[in-house]
């Protein structure tokens, strides 16, 4: 078991719980970073996914651990088989069963850092898209409210500048909301396709 220690550390560094959840088909709630726990009849997402190599914890089962622990429990595997499965499923190319030398350890560390950079870029892009969507929705809601509050009360009522301003810009604001929604959809679709490959 001792000879697998370096490999398990490398796997924990290179494969995040988010990677594991997405790879095995779990839907992750974007904000809360939770999934439905596969270890009990979970109606709500109660299994928390932690960033980096911090693993997972289910608040109903009161169980948690690393990505290796998750794979062991989910697939009913022993420790060594779970390490081998993660190595195969995530194409880590670790030469499991042979001692890991310094060159292999350095290469694994570099790959881990590159993967973390890619995850960070993806998370930053997701935040930016949500910010753009929320800003567009706020603008649309503001204009809609301005239009409603300043609408003429009768055919003879004068049209206020606020009403004219809101009417003139409302369609463009709605277009921006739809465009921001489409960007979010495309981003989510891209994430799904990446996890399938």
C-alpha cells in the first residue's frame, strides 16, 4: 500500500472532486457547488464539493473524503482499484505499480498546475458571464419599472420624458438579456461537451 502513496497524492492534486462529479455524470449546482448524493435517496443536493483537492462531504450521510474515497464508495472498489480507475478515466498516465521518480513527480505537478489554471480561467469566465447577465437583467427591470410607473394614465395624459426614455430603450435592454442568456447556455454546453470527451 505504501508504494501507492505517491500516486494517490498525485491523483488528489491533479483530479478535483468537481472533475470527478462531472466525469461521472453528476449535475453540479453552479453557486452552491453541490450534487445529489448517490449514497442515499437525495431529493436536494446535499453533497458539497470543495475547491481544489479538498474533496467532498455529504451533510446527510455525514461522510466525506478525497476523490479516491468517493470512487471507492461509488463503484465499490478497493483503494488500489480506485487509484487505477482514476488513473485510467482521467488519462493521467501514471505508471502505477512502479515507484514514481522525481521526473514523473515533476511532470505530474506541472500537469496539475496547468489543469488548475484552466479551471481558474473557466471559473473566471463563468463569473464574468453571470455578472453580464445580472447587469443586463437589472437594466431591463429598471427600464420596465420606469415605463410602468410613468405610463400615461389616460389617452389625454402627457407622455413624460421618463416614459419615453424607458420605451425607447426597453427592446434593446431585452435583447441584451437574451444575448447574455445565450452566452451562458453556450458556456454550459461547452462545459458539458468537455466532460464527455
